[in-house]
C-alpha cells in the first residue's frame, strides 16, 4: 500500500513571548501514513499533537524537516487536505445542505453534480431531513456530522481531524466515533486524527502514534488489529482493546 503522507525529520521551534525564550514543540518526527489508513496521534497536553496537524495542514511551517502528500511538499494549505476542527467550523448563515455544497461550488461543479454530491453526504452522515436547518438549529453531534460531510464533499486526499468530538457529551461522542469509523471505511478515507483520549484512538484507528511530553517525540507506533466494523458494545469488554489501551498508557507515561 502506498505511503500517502510522509513527515521526514519534522521539528518545530517557536518563540514564547511569556517565557521570552524559544520552545521546542516537536523534535525529529518521522512518520509515514498509507493510503486509506486511519492514524491517530496521542500524547500528553502540550506535546505538539495539534502543532503537527497544523504543519500537515500547511497552516504553519516546520523549523526543520519536510512533509509531503502524494509526493508533493506541503508549503501551505491545499484542497488535498481537509480539516475538521473541534469548533465545527460551519458557516452560520448557510443551511446544512449549503454548507456541504460549499466546496463543490467553489470548484465550479455544475449544479446537478453539486446537488448529487450534497445529497450523498447528507445521507452518509445521517442528516436526511435536516438539509434546510441552520447550524444553530442542530445539536452539537449533528453540527459535527455536517462539518465532516462538508469536508468529505470536497474530496480531500487526507482528512485531518483535531479533537473533533471533544465538545460533545460522552454518549454522543461514542455514537459519533462509531459513525466515523463506518463513514471513513465506506469512503476509504485516509485520516490523521488528533486526540488526547487513548480509548478513542484505539477504537477509531488502524494505527496509533504516541508522542512524549514536550518536545514531542514518537515513543510508540502501534498497529491496531481489531475487527471492523467496531461498536463500543463489543470493544468495551474485548481483552485485545484493553491490552492496546494499557500498552499505550505505559508508553505515554514512560513506564515499562
């Protein structure tokens, strides 16, 4: 399987105006992600997880090293990388359908094609019947589903997700996790997912990469061999799930 996203020796240093000193956020991150793979990056607060995602998104540049997507060096934002934020990032003056249609419209696709794409993703994320609702009329879970659909409708090469379920309640979060695994499997999406929750990472992922405390360095890169589709009712009592969780916990906290 082809390596789609490659980070080679990526480091990031920034100047902290409060401390009046340089801070090394990431140190020598080298990571390859294959096409159609779901990879989560976890680690303690301040370890550089979101910094790494911003570098992949092209919203910031590494101090050293480089990142490529499909063999092309990342030098800024691009349509090949779609970002889902914690804060939903929907346009409040547009309906669900109009938000999902936004990317295809910018690409200049014909109206009939845009409508077909929009309807497909409305149904895929379970928002049929809510096409004409505005973001403020949707629950938090529905808004995040709409945000995922909005990005997927733009057909990105890589889906980047920065703790997208952190703002919803625990039950909604589990439901969204189950839905995300089904959606990304159906679409064969390549995903880079940032989370501080080890169980979430194990549940969602084909592979989990753990970073150390600052400066962030890779301390574990673990393949997750659990059956799909995944449901919490099955995983919660699966000894393999518990073993992955416990191994990653030991790696992050530096325990042997």
